[in-house]
C-alpha cells in the first residue's frame, strides 16, 4: 500500500558532543548533508542552524545529557579537553564526561556510540591528555554496553577553522619551521571535512567493538618537510627546519606549566605535551585501519592545505 499522505519519513537523530569546536562544525555539516537531524550539546547559546537542535548544558549536567540522547539513534562523542592545568582535570573531563555520556546513551536506548579518542591514547605514558583518552577508551572496552560502539583515533586534524595549522602556516611565511623532537619525526594527518564524513560512515555501523585509527590513507604519514613542500611546491624556497630536542622543549613546557598554574590559565605547551610532541611516530597502524566501504578521503595533503590556506586568506587571517 502506498502512503499518499505526502508525509516524509523521520530523519534519524544523531547526538553530538564537542559540536561547537573546529571538528564539530565540519561534523554538523556532514551529518546534515547525510540526511540526519542533529542534536548538539553546547555550553553557550548558539545561532540557529538548519537541521540542528542545540541542547544547553555540558558533560556534567545529567539532565542536559538525557535531553541530548532522547530519541537519538547514534551518539558521536567528540568533546574533550586538549589542555588543562593538571592531570586530574584532564581525567575529570575526558574520563568523567565520557562516563556520563555513555550512561546517558544507555539509559536513552541509543543504538550506537562513536567515541572520538586520539592517537595519543596509544602512548598513555607520554602525556596527561593521552592517559586520559586511554582511560576513556577503557570505559567502553572493559564492560558490556546495550549499544554497539566504535572507538576512533584521529591523527592531526587540519582544515578551515583550525587554529593550530594556522600557526604552522604563519611560521612557513617566515621561512622557519620548528620541529619538536626532530625533523624526521612522522605523523598522520586528515582534513576536517574528511574526518567528519568518516564519522558519518562510522555512525552507520560496522567496525563494532573496534579501535580504529584513521588518516588520509597516506602510507607512512608525513614529516614537516612534506608539509612545507605541499604548501610551497618546488618553486618556493624550502624553509629551514629547526629541530627542537625534548630537553629544550621540555624545559620550555615546564616553565609554561608553572606560569599557567600561577595565572590559572592552561597552556598548550607543557612538560607533558612536550613529551607527546617529541614522539617519533604518530602514524596510523595498518592493523587498525577501519573497513569503511562507503568512505574515502576527498583531500590529499596538497589539496587539503590549499583549501585551508584559501579559507584563511578569504577571512583575512593569513
């Protein structure tokens, strides 16, 4: 029997945490474009956005998390601290907040959870951030949940709106590129739009009870020289890459940490994050690459950086 009422089938609802950040903006756009209705957690009032219902609250607010998860088919948990005054604060938010959203999802009858972790979780001894992300993963892997789940470990995410890549691009303009740890350290990368579309693919299912490491599918990742070459091409003079060994970066980070605690404002570079930055290998392990039949990255490094630079120039930031 054909439905002649003209009523459209209800869109599946995805609940997002971390939706107001750089990756969150790309992720909202990707889910809306894929036909989802988005519910997004926010600590502050947001402008209206087509396809999005904002839920006011944070990861400590049980009522807000219950409202966020109500009627959702999928929860994508992206919210996390990347800088904090001490280890306890990292754990309070990145572990405590994850625990609360998982229980809210279970109580609401959510079918699927995608937990966005980090490659830093692979080496938890290096940084407080990595340790907290590793502990957040254990919340899923150490018990049975009434929903299916996948843990996703992204590498360095860049693209329009990313403040960290902007610092690197500005440094390249001066012909000098600092290399934490050493100029031959390798790392994986992925454009924010590609990461967001991958989260849509993960939300649809598959890779269940898996820890997936994802990147732009460049085997072996990149060095800073590769990034410089992708930005400048062969016609532009290569920048001077200045290795900064851990003893030097660690001292700077330790001083930053002391100052941060005095002024009560967290610093991005601390002794803890210096250990993470100086690690030699942040590339994706082939054994953890996910099976995503309907996803492929749109941007290689050159195209992705070109897209990013164009956006910053249009917005007068570069």
